[in-house]
C-alpha cells in the first residue's frame, strides 16, 4: 500500500493542513480563550477544536477514503474509512498547557500510518516558526534544511532531555536507575513536547526519555527522528504502537541500547 500511495503528494497535503491549522489557531488569543477540562483533566480549547477541523477538512478533501484519528474528535470515520489501511493521526495542539500559558512550546502534529506503520510526519511549531517533516521517501528536514542526529554513543557524552516522567517516578528501580544515568550524563535538560525531538533529530541533543505520552503526541516525531538516523522506541525497547505510552529515543543504536539496559538494570 505504501508503494501505491504517493508520499510526496501526501506530504504536500500534510503541510497544507498544518498551515491551515496554524491559521485557525492564530485567530484565538490565549489570554481570552476559555479553557475546558477533558475526562483526563487535560485542557482543551476552541483553538484545539478549530485547528483539528481545519486539518480534517484538508485531508478529507484530498483523501476521502482515508481514516482520521484526532485528539479532539477521535474516530469520526465512515465504515469504509475505518477499514482503510491509511490512517492519519492528528494532534492539533500538542502542548495545550503551554499554549494556554502563553509559552511557545506547542506544536501541530500530523502523521500518516499505512498498514500500521508510520510513513510520514509533520511537526509544525508556529510560535517559534519551526517546521520539521520526514517520510519514508523524503529525508528529515527542519526549517527547509536536511538534518541528522549526532554520533554520540556513550552516556558520559550524552545530552539528555526528559519529558513527563510521572509514571517512571513511581517505579523505584527505574527511578533510581534514572538518577544514576542523570549523574553520569554530560548535560540534562527538560524541554518537553515536540521541542526536544526536533533538537534530537538536528543533532543538538542525544537522547530523550518520557514515560507519559500518547501516540498522537509522538507519531510524526518518530519518523522525523528515524529519518534523521535516530532510534525511537517505547521505554522497554518496543516499536511505538497506537497504545504506546512512553518513549526512549537516542541518536545511535549503541546509546539507545546502553540507556535501555541501564534504565531497567535490576542489580
């Protein structure tokens, strides 16, 4: 199915959808936009909903038979679309907490999954005028320039960024192991959301660790990191799946393997 789908055209559609989502978001002022809480107590606003509607409109017009799964409107597909091998994964504002606080660390995430494999990703951060994208037939790009990961292969040289690690903190062994990793790293930061994955793909960070994510948050970022030469799995080394809730990403296979072993070391 991937071979039959023109991924260059699909990328153009995804980029247009991200552009229109940014326009929709720009119509809202974070200072005056009412905030609602979803069942999981995460915030949502009309800016999130308007942006997802804009994305759905562009993708729906281009690919009426494809399924779309979005953060705010879920799976609103016809029976035919539900059986499609092509599924668009959409998070209209990944980092809504940042957006409602007036912080720039939010993004528009659009990924295409074909036969359960991520084949295309667009990560657009309008507040910082930063756009990253990649596909199975196109290299990882950031700001219009090709990017690649670093060659760092040791923890002692590693620049590590941590996202939300609440669940990991409740695992006494992993938490203690993470503390030892942090003590050994060259530098540790906590950029979060899309930002540290862009930096990893661009060779400005060497590893990212998060224990509390949704696949919609990281699907596009996974292929951007992979196309830049990096490795991105869940915290147990398994390929990212629709039900994945954690991430361990690294610039090199050696660094990834070492971090994985050290994180789960029972000694």
